[in-house]
């Protein structure tokens, strides 16, 4: 998963170089990732996971 996130970030910045300078040292992807089977995930589960990741990112930023 780390490989995919790294390569997709490089592709994104190749296509949108202005975002690299706009975001500065921030990372494109959150540290973690979520894996589940298709039948066990609903929209609420995905929204909760995304919300938790945003909260974790904010905590990490404030601790720097």
C-alpha cells in the first residue's frame, strides 16, 4: 500500500506541480489506510474512517 500511495502522489504532483508549493511540507496521503471487503463497507463506515484520519492528521500537525 505504501508503494501505491507513494507512486500516486508522485503522479499527482507531476500533473499538478502547483500543489506541491501550495501545500508545503504537508503529505498528500494520511499515514494509515483502510482495508475491508466490498460487502462489509457502507458509506457511514467510510465517512467515519475519513473523519478519524483527519482528526489524527490535525493532532500530528499540532504536535510538530
